[in-house]
């Protein structure tokens, strides 16, 4: 009888392991195999038109897949493709792109992809299994740090047929079957005999995406042209997408210059992050005439974290009481009113504005169970609940400053001769590293410093260019700096890169705060091994408590509404995806209508 049952179980597993058109983290993908187009795409959108977008800063590389250099961020969305493509209208569902099918076992210990026979690189050569194998190994060993975690979790990578590749994993992590379908595929032949990691700006990677780099001038502009022979034009996943014939990305010194260029008609669209600026400065003649349209887009994604991050690898930020004091001294209500007219709500946790956010009050249910093994080491606020300190909104914020002084005194600091000093008489002093192109960050820092000076803390601003800023971030060479980390409705393996203990010592990782907490690692593991959506949510809410009560970042405001001003010829679909106006929404799903 046991042998018969074992056989039936084995047959059931084999029955489930069949090639599919898509995959979801939990359950089945929403779209059937014969879907016509993505729900947030217009399958009847016309093609044509040329638009100009703007970036601030500079660039010295056109290879977004290596650690070296600054790259126009849009390239990753426009020039290369992966085995599977993501639907922006589902928390985490993938559909076949370069791969026509995906197959995996119920426990997702392996995954197999079959390439589309028609898939081609922009030079007309076919995308082969050899290209896939080379891309995964090269990116995993020589590529940007974001690609390395997956590579370490692949036990074997092998060709199983003329167009099939199988990944077998060495860790229990249900998300890996999906992540394996999301790495960019590069052309192996292009890099034969070359050092991939040392690519120069002239080494533009060849991809299979709908656009190719047709012109560029370092630090000034890059132009992408839609490939007229793009292989995926008639693919249902691509129908109604990438409709502009040409996209030029111009580079400017800062956002203020960009806005003036937009007003003058030199730019086709601009995303405004400041609600006060949106309300007060977008009434120029081209808006009044209707030549420019203001579009607001709501989204349902988490707030992520935006603010000044503290480097806990360095004193005094290694003491949570100091970090809490510095958060308390940040007069958010006054700064928000001064810079945005009070129109933008504050970030309250890393996953705020979503169902993944920690719930107010004490941890309960499954969240409390997950955190319980770490009870003796958790910071105050994790189990009982943590909320950000609020000021009275006045310039002086006396009550907030008094509380900050009390926290500093608990940490061994005291005011002596007008300076905040420790027991050895050393004055508290640190530097805020900022990118000189980001003028708003400087304005926030200047208001913040005024409060810190009242506490007897000496703070300087270190303004550097974009290249230096990136290099110093990558090497964790800062005391405090501006930090922005967007988060999704389907957090997963990337969480290791953001705040896992190992990433704290990996140069180029996003763990700028230097978090090294076994409880955080355990919550990420629980998230990745969850077999139900409910367990995944509980693990994420527990992680949110640890990060927020970790007091790593002085949080700013969140962006619950996307604000895009654009020329009237640019149109977008009526269906707004749950992720709203994500970075790839405009170039991928909008179109040009000359009428």
C-alpha cells in the first residue's frame, strides 16, 4: 500500500510539472495562454513619434550590467530582455518572453525554460541556449552585484534540449524559479576575448529588446531607435508596447534646469516629485494652451524608504539611541510644510501604503510567532510597536529637541561648552554626503542641520558629482547620505541585497545602513520559503517592524501619487496597473498621437 501511495504521489508531481505559458509566486497567473495583450497595454496603439526625456546628472557607460560606471537607468528596460516578462498588474506573475514555456516541480527545486525559435538579437542572430548559459554565469560572477545572489543559489545549469535550459537550486527558496526567468540575456559572441567587467562606453551590449542605441555623446545624451525588425512585435506579451519610434534621453545638471527646459518645449515629459511645485509652477503658457497635459496616477505599491540613511558601521550611528535622537531631531512636519506645502504624507514604515505594512500596536498572531525566537535581542518597539516621533510643526520644535537630548544622554553624551560630547570629551560631528545635482536633498539637509546645531552637533554637507556619489555609496564611504529604496508588492530574494547581513560587507550592495541582524535574515528566509500568500505577508510585516524599529533611516515623505506632465500628443492606456507609473510605464505602454 505504501508503495502504491508513493507511486501516486510521484505521478501527481509529474502531472504538475508540465510546460506552462506563465508562473505566479502563489497560485496561477491571471492571464490564460491565449491572452491577446497585457491588460494595461493598448493592443491598438499606433506606432511612431519621437520623444525626449530627461535625466539629471551624467553618464559614462552604456552597460547597465556591470558595477563600473554611471548608466542611463532606462537602458535596462529598453534594450534587453529576459526569459520571462513581468505583468505590472499582478503582484508577482511572469509570462513567456524569450522563453515560450516554463516548467517546474511543485516544490520549485528546479525550473526549465524552452526558448522561442523566433527570438533574435538586434543584429538578427538567434538567441541560443549557449547565450543564456553564458549570460547567467557571466552576470553571476563578473556582473553587477544585484545579479550575484541568484548565481550562488544555482546548483546546476544545463542544456536539456536544442532550445531548453534547466536550473537546479541548492537552497529552499520558492522565488528562485521566478527569478531565474528575469535575468537579462546578452549575446555571448559579442564578448568573446573581451573583459566584460571592464567595458568602456564604446562597448554597448547587444540585446534582443525593441530598441537599440543609435547615437550618444558621453554625459550629454543617448538616443534609442525602435528596431524595425524587432522579433517580438506580434507576441501577445509585447502587443501595444514600445510604440515610440525614437527615444532620446538628455542629461541636465539638476531638476530645476530640467523644469525650465520642459517649459521651453525641449523635453516631452517630466515626472514631478514635489507636490508644492506641481501645484504652483505648472501653470505656464503651454499648460494653459493645452499643449502640455498634467496627469496624476495613483498606485498601490509600498512606499519604500526615502530619507537620510545612517551608516551603522561607524560611531556614533552604531547606537540605536543616537539614531532615535537624530530621527527625533528631524522636524518633519515643519520641513514638509516648508518644502511641499504639507501635501505629501510621511513614510511610516518601509512597506507603508500597502497590505504588507506592519500593523499598529503590538505584534500578534503569526508575526509575533516569527519574531518570538529573537525576543531577547530585539530593539525597543519591535514587539510592542514603533511609531515615528512627531514634532509640533513649529520651527523651534522644543519638545522634540528635549527628547533628543534625553536619548543622547542615555547613550553617554552630554552638552559641554555648547557641544554634544561623549565621556572622552569628543564632540559629535558628522558629514551628510549628497549628490550636487539633487537640489531638494540639499534644501532638506540645510533645514535639518539647523536643528542639529541646536543640539550642539556639528554637521557638514559634502557635495560631490554623480560619479563620486555612486562610488562612495558603493564603498560605504559616508556618515549619512540620501537613500531611496523602492519596494514591490512581491518582496523576495532582493531583500538579501537590500538589508541581509552578508550584503553589509559587499561593496555595491544596497545595504547602505550596514544592517547585520539575525532576525532580519530569518524574516527574509521565512518570506522566501513561505508556501502561502498569508505566510509571506506575515514574514514581510515582521521584517517591516525590524527595519522600521532599527532606526536606520530618517524618513522623508512618500509618493502615493505619480505626477507626470507631458506634451498632449503622448497618450496612455485607460487601465492603470497596480504599480502605477513605474519607471518603465511611459516608454513601454504610452504612444504618440499626432491628432
